[in-house]
C-alpha cells in the first residue's frame, strides 16, 4: 500500500541555520503530497502541499518540491527561527473510494531550534 | 472559529474500563477521521466516516468502535481499554471536493494503566 518514509530525528539546529527534512513515498500513480506541522501542545496544521509532479509548495519560508523521478518531497527552510521548533510530518493522499481520501503519514521529525 | 473540537483533552483509565472520545466540527465537512499518534510511528488511521451514517475501518481498528450520528459529530469508543491503547488521539475532518487537506483537532491524550 501507499506509504511515506521520513528522516528520523530529532534534529537540533541553531537559529538561522538551514533545515532540510527528507521525505520519500511509495504509491501508485502521483498522489498529492503534504507537509503538516505540530507545535507543542497543539494539533496538526497544514504547512504546504503539492498536487502534481514538479509543483513547489511554499509557506512561512518553507519549501518542498514534488519530484516524481526520485519519489521525494523534501522540506527545506533557509534560515530557521526558534519559533520553528515543532514536529513535522510528511503525508500523502490515498483514495479510499470514489470522492473519498485519507492521508498516510510519515513517522514525524522533531526539530528543535536553539537561540 | 472553533474548527474541530475534541473532548476530553486528557484521560487516565484503568485496564478494562470503557470511555468515549467526542469530536465535533463546525465547518460543515462531510468526511471525518480518527487517528492515533504514537512515538516513531506517525499517525495511523483508526476509523473514518465519509458521510453521516457511514463508517469504515482504517489501519488499526481493533479495540475501537465509532459512531457518526450526524454531520457534526464523530465519536470513538474504547469498550475495554488496554495499555496498548495509550496514545494521543486526533480527530480530523475534510470538506467534500477539497484537495485532500485535513483539519485536525488539538488531540486527546489517553493513558491506560
């Protein structure tokens, strides 16, 4: 079945460092891909998404490009802040039945940014 | 804007006890989901509901039951709790025809002793 593999953490960085979190997927066809973020004590929020090959999703300084050749959707940010400390989840959309979908998630990567 | 609301936020149970986690959404979404989150395993789908009155099993349904009594509410019941059900539970909803985005509640942390 469809699955997502995400780099394991935890990841600890200093402010203004470059962040990259690797994500690869296994799926039939070309599913929509997502990055969700979970801040401490909160639920998951959509960070960005891409719906087709070569699409680039971006939000809050984060970017990810949908690469069908390498079945990857790596998350990057050029200069992280303390407020970016969170757990990041890569996910793909799978069809359950006509007009209904679920998300399959990676294991999550905990990122801590130090001042 | 409430979005997806889950209750309770925290619960401690003894093995064998039962309880129901409540979830309500005020966004008029058709689809609703229950996930559990465990360290190193991400989120796994327990049950989902495509519309009022319909429910289907996800990846890890054993030990759980669900009810979708109306469009707003989707409850998750543990009939006889086990320590393996210690987890954080998330409810989510999705509008019909959207690009797959799910909207999540803040989670319910359950500990089974």
